[in-house]
């Protein structure tokens, strides 16, 4: 494997020399040293009930409080190391522009890429994907890589895929598809909300997929559309996939704590031998609630109005529902498993869906602009399933979702009902659970201590 160096090129838009990645590595280990001042835990012991305990390196995503290290030194005296540069494909890019940005001067390369049947995939030039090139000290091409979207292989392992083009030693080139299992790392991140949840996760370098997982996992506890407040904080431990030092994907959240309006909610992934995995709180209560706290799906778009959204009506006397102001077309989701009991128009309600959940409960979603295509009365729906879109039909002054929760056909505040917990671990299962989540719980608590120390120090 080649070592990575750095290439001195004029900074162009879209040009991303590998140096940045290398320094990100250093920054992470630097943070580690900083953390070590407070904590002795240098690795997170992950207990797998099937394979015993494995130690995984921890990488911190929170870097805002740390000074940058000295610039990465050039590899002095090691001029055989090829220089690697990288560029991202932009809309409207041409292959010759990309090769130029990578400083590749191989007159026959472009023709080869256009005609070789293995290499032609490169011509799709999908914006957002990256091309990397390694050049030797004389500027000759060592290899060119076109990175595809990563995916999973037949064993469910995360893999990186790329097309690799190399000189064949006879004055021509050869192209081949390559793939390699990505490295799994455990990342730890934390954040405080000042403007929005995505604002906080962006600042902590947390991928969107992880942010949305967090809102799903706690979807029956927190209404992320209405309940999020400035000063809410969170700590997350999650799997991250990387290849050659580049983050290529996010895995699963392993543990998290979210403090919403001073109330802590925690979640940990537990995957016992005999049943499928699920999230539990630290005491072993399942987090899969009977009902989601909101019928509106939290997305990057909805989050932008979430923080400044005022519920139009929050009182139950006289109104008997919760109104969520939201742009027309915002997706509406069933808050629980059930059967579509009514779907159509009802004067004040406009386009409305009523879903029956078991014998006593039902939920109602009014003023919809349209229903989900293909949905029919009498059909079963799952918790979280798309049923329609926000609108202003019926008696509505602006687009909003009017949501009712009913017990024996009487509207009632869902917060006032004690809904049964789906599942609580007991006996030997609870023992296994406690053993396997102990290190996560400790680590989350350690992060909480560090966060409060930082808070005291900064006052
Ligand atoms: Zn209403």
C-alpha cells in the first residue's frame, strides 16, 4: 500500500488534496490525548454476546474546543511515495477538466477511458462522487480511481467500490473494478442545540443518517417537531465506516442520551442471540412505543421550521386536537400500527384519515392536501407509514396538520394517557443486557461529566 503524501497545487474549487484527510486523522488522535487528561478509557470495550469482548478504537467527532496541531510535515527524503490528489465531480464536469484538476498528463488516457469497456463507467460522471489520482515524482500516473457509491456485500459487510485504472507497463492502460471491506470504527459525538437539531449535528460532524436515526429511536418519547429547545444536549456512540481514512458511510447508533428540557432519554442497541435487535433504555425497557409522538416526519427541511413553529392550538378544551403548522406537502405518517377506518372528506376536517388501533384507540389526521397514493380504506398500515400530505382543506386558515388521539372515539390528550410499554427485559435476558450495555452506559456518563466540566470551565 502506498503512503499518502501531499501535493502542492493551487487551491481550486473542488480540489481536495489528501492532506486534509491526513490532518483529520491527526486531529482525532490529538483529541484523544486531550481526552486522556480527563479520562483513562482509551478504547471502548464492546461486548458482543456471541464473540466476547472486543476493543474498538474511539474517534471523537467533537472538535470545536481543540486547537489544531502543527501542519502535517512533508515526507522528507521519501520521494518514491506517490502523491495522491482527489477531486469531486461537479455538475457539468467533463472528463478532461477532471483529469486536468488532478494534474494528470497522460495523452492516451482519455481515449482509453472512452473506449475500454471496463473503464467506460467513469463516463457517467455522477456529481458528488470522487476521483483520486496517484502520481510519481516525475508526474507519471501510478493509478486513477473512480469511487462509486459504497454499499454492502452479500455478508452484509460495508464495502467501498471503485474503478481502478493503471498503466499496463506496455504503454497502455488496464481498468478493473475493485472493492474492499470498509473499516468499522466507533465514533463518539456530542452537541448542544442552539438553533436547530441539524445545526447542532452539523457542528459535531454527525452524518444526517445518524441524526435521523436518533429521531426515529426516540420518536415515541420526544416530539422532535415541537419539543426541541435551545440548550437541549445529546451524546451519541455510533458505528462509522471508513476506507483509506475517508468516511464512507454511517452504521448504527449503539447508544445515545438526549436531554430534552432537562429530561434525559437514553437508548442502547441490544441484539440478543435468540431474538432480533432493538433499542432499550438503560433499565431494559423497550423504546418501541405504541404511538409516535408526532405524525410529521422529522427531516432536514421540516427541522428548519420546527424550532420556530408555534402550535396553533395546544389546548384540549373546545379544540380537542393538536395543530402542527407545516408547509403544504409535508409528509404525514401513521403514529401506530392500525387499519384505515375512514379516508375521504368530512366538512370541517377537509381531507381526513382516521386510523383504528386495536379496540379502543384511534388517530385522526385532517386538512390533508392529498392522500398517499395507493392507500385505501380498510387497509392495514404500519407505525411510521406515509399516509398523506399536509394541506389546508376544510376549515383551515393555512396549511397545517390537525391531529387527534381518541380513546373509545373521544378525543383526548395523548400525553395524559399511560400507554403500555411494548416490552421489558427480565431474568437472564436482563442480565445479558446489563452486561452488554455497561460499557456504553459508562461511556455516555463519562461524556456527560466531561461536558459539564467544560461548561463549568467556560463560565
Ligand atoms: Zn385543529
